[in-house]
């Protein structure tokens, strides 16, 4: 990370430590919106890390919506690995209610599939019915390629699943 980018991250971390949760959410969203594309995820991650546990899900939900898809997926995966179970379940629940895209169209296929994969993993590993639902979603409704679906599962940490089209 460039020094000026690191300075921005450090300044955000320092400014967020004593903010009220509502203010922290507003500051975080503004910081992510203003950040150059190359640092949006770092800014969002810093914002979530800088707030107390009781504010993490609110701040995370707000900043995740401001990120491009790849950064959104990476931050969501990081949070799902690091948050305690209660907060992780709350985050997944909130992410499933994120409104449709700005133009009112259906969510992008990759976003929908990623959300389905995350939901299937809430309890630690997908159940057989989750696997079938993911397979149907990927193959029939979203028409994702098997390699795309496998990549999405790999980001989720599903290394035990075959790389073929077992889920999609």
C-alpha cells in the first residue's frame, strides 16, 4: 500500500475509535465513498476493525454496500471468518436484505450466488439441501459456469467440495 494510502487508513482508524456507533457508520460510509478504488476495501476493513463489537455489524453492512463486487466479497469473507457466531449470523441476515441495485434490476448473478453460498455456510458447513439449492441456483436460474461457481465456493473456504459442478 502506498504511503499516502496508509496515512488515510491510519487517520480513519484514529478518528473512528471514539465515535458513537451511528456517527462511526456515517464516517465509514463517507470514507469508503471518497476513497480511490484501490483503497476502498482497506478503508472499509479499517472502519469495521476500529469500532466496538456492538457496532461492527452496522458499520460492516453499511460499508459493504459501497464496495465493488470483488472487494465486497473479500471483506464479507474476512468478516464471516473473524466475527463471533452471533454477529456473523446477524451480518449474513442483513446482507440478504440489501436492496436491489440502483437501477432497480435484479441483483447481479455473482452477488446472488455469493450470498447463497454465505447463507449455506452460516452453521459451519452446508447441508445436503443447501448443496442442491446452490446447484439449482448456479445451473438453472443464474446459469453460472462451473468454474465461476467453484471460484465463489473456494473464496468461501469450501475446499472439501469437488471443483466440478457439484454445486453449480
